[in-house]
């Protein structure tokens, strides 16, 4: 992806976020996540679709226009479908929360009993980049895990998934 493509995609996605009703803080967060996701994609993966990663990362929190709970990924996927976005980007948006949400966890949250665990490397990169950006600030995986523990408790299964996602995406 060259600089012209990046600028065009960024402009298109920011317009969609704003039209959906996202706050500027959400827009700025999405930009920060997209920049990190693109860096990760370029540094580690020759076969990753950079366009999909960048577009998906820029739009990953579009659901925050309507919800600020854990269901914002699902809500965002619904918005993305309404906008006619391509299916891989819809799935990135749906599956970016933490290290994903199992079908059982989704049901407990009042969502469709569907597996929202990231499957493709593009989905995994965006989910991981989102975990490493707090607002617009880059954070460590240790801080991210502590944040999840504070919200969910030390024993929540998503803590292990976040750690495993980090190891897979970052190759450690």
C-alpha cells in the first residue's frame, strides 16, 4: 500500500466513522490502532492483506456510535453490513474485542450465540493492536492484561486468550 492509497482509505474510513456518529476520541483511537496494526502487518507477515488490516482497524470501533459495552463489536458489524462493507472487514469489526468472544460468552452478554473469536491473521492483528492502544497511547501487553483483569477478574478465560493472541501475532 502506497502513501496515496493509505491517505485515501484513511479519509474514507474517517468519514464513515463520523457519519455513523462516533466521537472524535473514538476516531483518534481508531487511527492509532490502524497505524499500529499496519506496522505489525508489515513487519511480520508477507501474506497479510494490508488493505484489509488498515480498513478494518480504522473502522473497528464504528459500533461505539451506538454502544460502549462489549457488544460494540457486534453492533459495529451490523453497521458495517448496513454500509455494504466487504465481509472480511465486517468480521474484523465483529471479532476485535479483547481476543474475541466465545459463543457462550456472547450468549451471556445477550448477543447471538456465535463465535466472535478472531480467525484470520488480519482479524488477529487488529484485535491485538486494539489491545495495545489505550486511547491513543501505546501500552504494553502487561498493562493491557492488567486492564482486562481489572474489568473481568484474574481467572476470566479471555485473559489467557489475550496472552495467546499476543504470542501468536508478535511471534513470542
